[in-house]
C-alpha cells in the first residue's frame, strides 16, 4: 500500500470538513482540540493515507501539504 | 501670416482632440453626447493614422471605468463628455480620486438639469469643483475661455494630473466646444511621459505586487488616505491660474470664468468707454479657487458683480474669498441662454445707481 | 463521541522518505483568507493561481477584483491587481487590456457583480471580444452583504431579501449569463464548471488553463462560470451547501462546455 501523509497548518484550518468528505480512505477527522480561532482543525487519525492529494486540492484555505512515499528514497533510508 | 503647421482654425472640441494626440495620450474612452461628440469623432479618424487607442464605450459608466483601468496600468488617458454624461461618471471619478489615478476628463457643459438642452451652460460648476461623487475629493479643474486655452489646457491637465496623481478636468461648454477660432497647437511630443512604477504592468520578481484600490477597510487607514488627499489639494494651490483684466484702478470688479468671462471682458470695455472704472477677475483654475488673489483686489472694489451661466454657483466661492470686504452681487442666465455684454453693463449700472442713491 | 484515537504520530524519518506531492501554490500570499469556512472562493482562487504559476506568467498577469466577497482577492493573489467598482470589472479590464495588450488580464467576479449591476459591462466586453478571462463565481446569492437574493437565485430560494422564497414571477428568473454571452461572436471559449467536489475542481483548473492558453491567441473573450457555494448565506454547513448546489443549482445551471473553438457550441 502506498504510504502517504498530510500535514495541516492547524491554526489556519476552519474545520469546514470538505477534505474529510473528499478523502477516499476516510483517514481524516476533526480534532477534539481547538485552534486559536476556536475551530476544530483537521488531523490524520488513521495510517491508511495514500497521498492521493484530494484533501489538498479541495481545501479552500490551502492548509494541507500532502506527502507520498518515494520507493527509491525508502530503500536508501533502509540501506 | 505664419503658415506654421501648428497654426489652425479649429473647433474647440477638435483642438482638444488634436492636442491630446500631440500630448502623447495613450488611450481615450468616450461616449457620444452633444455638444462634444466631435472629440470622439476626430480621434477615431486621426488615431489610427497616428498613435494610441480610441474606443467608444457602451456608456459613460463603462468609459470612466475603462479610464480607471488604463490609468491604473500606467497609461496617459482621457475622456470627454457633457453634463448628463458626467453625472454618470461621478462614481468612477470618486474611485479614481481615492485610488489616486491621473487622468484628464473634459466636460463640455450643456444646459440642465435633467436632459436639459445642448446649449452652453456653467451649471456643472458645483459638480466639478465641490465633487459630484461620494466622499471628500477634488479634481484639478481648468476653465478655458477660448479654443486656444482648450488646446493648452490638455497639456496642462495631463501634466498636473500626473504630477499630483489625481483626475484633472477641463470645464468647458457647448459654445467653446463648437466655435472655431485660430489656435496655435502645442508641439507634438513635447510633454514628457514615463510609465509610473506604481502601475499594474505585471509583477516582476524585483518588486511587490502593485495594487490599485480605493478600498481601505480599516478607518485608520482610510483617514490616512484622506489626510494625504487633503495635503495634495493644499499643494495644488501652487498651481492656481487666473487672469486680471483692467484691475489696477478698477472700482467695480466683474468675476467670471470661461465663456461668461469673455462676455464680461467686452462689458468692461464698454463700461471703460463710458468712463466707468470696471475690471475683470477671471479664475482659470476653478479648483483650486484663486481666493487670496481675488481678496487682494476686493479690498479696493466698491462692489463685485459675479457673472455666470447658471443660478449662481461660483458666486459662493467669490463671497467666501471676499469675506465681506465688499458687496458681491450676481448676474446669471440659465438653461443655455447666454448673457449679452449689454445685459452685464446694465446690471453694473443699476448697482452703481443704487450705490449712488444710498450715498446721497 | 467516537472513541479518542490518538492521531498518527509524526514519524520524522518516514516523512524524509516521502515526496511532497501537493502544497500551497507560492502565488497565494500568506494572508489568512477572510472567506467563511468551506467557501468555494478559496478553491477558485487556488486553481487560478496554480495555473498562473504553472504557466509561469505571474510577471505578465493583471487581475481585476470587483466588489463582493472577493473584493479582498488582491490580499491573496500575488499578481498586480486592480479593485473595480461594483459591476465595472469588465470595463476596468478592457481599459487595462487595451493599453497592455501583451499582458494576461482576468476579472474575478461574483454573480451580483457580473449578472446584476455589471450586466452591460459584461455583455459589451464579450461582444467586443475583449481578450480577457472572465472568471464568474456564481453562488446564487450576495454573500458579502449578508445573503441577499441575486439575479441567479433560484425559484423559491430563501434569502435575506426573498424570505418567503424567490418568486420568479415577481423578481425574475435565474439569469443565465453564460448562455447569454455564449451567443456573442466575441465569446471564444465559454464553459460552466463547479467546485462541489475534487473532480469538479480538477476540471475547473483544466478550464482555466485552457482559457489562459487561448488568451495568447487573441481570439476573443474566455468566460468561465464557476458554480460555487455560500454556507453562511444558505445558513448551511459547508458540506450541506455543496450538496445543495449539486441538487438544486446544477439542474438550472448545467455544467460543461457551452462554446468551444472549432466545435461550434451554443452558436457557431
């Protein structure tokens, strides 16, 4: 399974949930914690992200950076 | 007779259009309206053979906003219209003043209010000098009294507009626009021009993006903008222009601008022939108004008679300037009617008689 | 409450062996957007800026933002921009393009701006075939002023100025500006897209790219309507608002290309 990951700028997230709806793996949720603006921000809460970038594309505030495993780099790291 | 290429016999409207081309105007956006459609007609005929852009818009509202865009992109731009057209442009002019965009606006004033008439009038004085749009703003307003001045004021208008970054207006009227007179046209290309660095010309890596806006949502910032505008209008006082005719020993002063001033000058001559020491003070910039210069003469005058082709608008500025030093009377014609020299002479004589009787 | 599941902790090395495959475009500034949570404006801004970045034309692009929620677009779009009076963006863009014909010029307008007060400017700019991109965000409501009825509001749509539902016999029917302008010979490429889901957003980006490529050929106006949402105006959650535009707007404002060069379209 391709491994993917997301990092969200939690202070800029407005908890609109569009990314959660767009995620085919349902690996996103709103955190029980609040950011300074009082929004529950998005977070990855399962390890089944594939790095498909849906969440990044749909996010109106461009807060999500999406990572995807690079086979070569992973081999070098393990070697 | 000089057969110099620059000397012509031209209509005021066409002299302005020719001067605009010679001033290196980049673009003109306008709309047909009597009595100034010749400006657009002349430009659509000449510009394709010369340089620049001329585009007829779908309305004066669109035209003034095309001016906003082109000026904001750093171009030298002009439009012309007449009274009702200028009412449609007021919102755009307020935006242009607030965004501090240089442009030249020509109002060939016609009789109003409403659809009015196509005869000459000075009924737009308040709109031009007090600001017809919303908010505290002004334009630099030149009031020509001849075809020669209509051509000269195009160069002066562009120069001042670009030097101070504000809309400049030529406040003319239907007669000046339509009549033909000898005119010595300014030299082509004699008005320096450079693209301002604040224009929206596409953001290179070497600078921050340029933003042309009149929106300042924080009141502190909006007040700062306003204070800047007021400083600008104060600085403009150094660009005041006026004409003094037979004022050295004048006992009775006529104040008038544009066409009314030409007629008043004739009245002064007639009065002088009758031994009456009359003189004329003619504002050439009606904004900023030459208040100090007028007040300087007012102290010597027994009274002032303000002559206009409206119900009395500049007379208020005259009274403010004179500040009670001497009585200020008013003689006006409205609706496109033009006062005659004889009428003005009679008005002066009536006032003199009233004054004489009061002294007996 | 679903049971608390501690989020996948960041495994530093794992990240090092990964590539960044999606990130915020550098052509969007760092200014946090004032738009309401889940508002389609942010998505449309992003697609436009991503295309400008990918085409490498930041230095030749000039944008016009009018009055509406997107009046502050110039805080977010890192290109030279002008703010136009309500409804006048197409006239301002005409002025810019005429004196800067070699630049890419776009307007970014809402439905009130383009289809109400700016109708004449829009139609005449397209009729002249102004070589600009008109990006028309249609969410069938006046967002900035608090959710009033727009010319594109639907029959029976409740807004703050049609509290009993829009009565089209009294206030007119949803105005289809895109079909209207498609009939004008000056319209070169006319399409209607949306931001309701990722596929639509990807198609929107493709349309913007197509339009800006066409602008190089100077063949006329490219006009992209974007059906968008307004959670606050509709008094809905962001997700509900996206479902609402799918279930109600798409039938009145069908998506897809309306006029494509060479393929005829609404009118040849």
